[in-house]
C-alpha cells in the first residue's frame, strides 16, 4: 500500500471514528509499529493507508433535497500538532478561502454528495485545499456530524439541521426557508483541550463555574464535559475534547480570539 500512496501517509481503520486508530506514517517501520492498533480499532479488522497532504482542511455541510445538493457551510477545521494531528480542535466560519477556490470547493462538496447517490439527507464532506488551490475530498459522511457542527450551522447561517433531518425522515416537503441560509455570521468554536489548549494535564480535583465563560464577549454557547476525578490527557482522540466555546464577532479572526479568551476563563485544578 505504501508503494502506491507514498510517504508521508496516514494509516486508519476503514470503519471507525473519533480519530481512533489513526497514525501518521513517515516510514515502513511506522506502519509495522501501528498496524495492529489500527486493525484493533476496526470492527471488521481492516485498515487503509492514504497519502498525507499538508493542506487546509475544511468541514462542509451539504443538504440533499430530491437529488439536489445544496452547499450550506464550509468552515476551517484546525488541528493540533503531534500525535493528535487528526483531531479538529478549532472550527472557524467562514472558511479562509475566497473567490474561485471557494467556488470550486463548494462545487466539489456538492458533486461528491451527488456522486454517492444521496438524494435526501444531511451530508458531511471533508475537503483538503492545497496552496495551489486544488481541492481534494477526504471523505463524506451521510449524517449530521458531531463536534458541534450542527451548532455551527445554526449560529452561522440560521439553519436547523435536526429539523431538516426529522422532516426528511417523516417524508415531509422541505421548503427553501428551511434549507437556505438566513444570514451569515462569522464564528469560531474552541474545544477545551490540554496544551496548547487551555486545560491543564492531570487528575481533575476542582471545576470552576461556567458562568464567566458564558458571560464573555461574543459567546453564544459553551459547555464542559469535565468531571472531578477524571484525567485530562494530551490531545490524541476526539474524546480528549472536554468541552467547547462558541463565539461570534464581525470577523472570523475576532471570533476566534473571543473563543480563545473565553475558554481560558474556566478554572480547572488538577493534581
């Protein structure tokens, strides 16, 4: 497989999620070292190797309605360095691409959904955009994604993905008013993670109030999953995200700064 895709590469299970069993490969020795773990994370005991592209990663949301693919949002999916390289720990809307590149990414997101034959439903295409403007499809999921992406869509463009999905499941007609953007609001989602995120590493002994976070400038939603007694670990899996902050502003850059500042207002003590 490495002969076909080359190095560097990514090893991952064919049918898992949450970044379980995903490894960055720089040599054949890395493949030998991690293959067992990748296979163990697969319910069917299978893994694949893909070429690695150091590119801007985008999360797309596309609504399929009677065979029409409607691109709704494209947002930057930022990832940490190191072993948790696959974890999306910051989402920023709108995406930091413009003009022809943005149009091409929207076209490819919609075309990927159509190519899979999805006529009605919510689709979650993930794309890579290289410095030369070329766009690649990483994968497409036919579902409402996790990671607060439904919240991103609701706050960013005013569309309720859950309502759309429920109405489609009931066979109801989906009017334009439910699937087309009602506005465009720049925002950022900052997940609560260990360094270089705001959380300390160690066993949690005290969790402060979330109220200062919720009261911070621009914050429209925040939550934490932390519990006393749990251990905060370096970022490796999606499950190492222990909460989130969603902030809005006039620009995506300002929204991200607001989310970062608010996230640091949560007091967490460890031993």
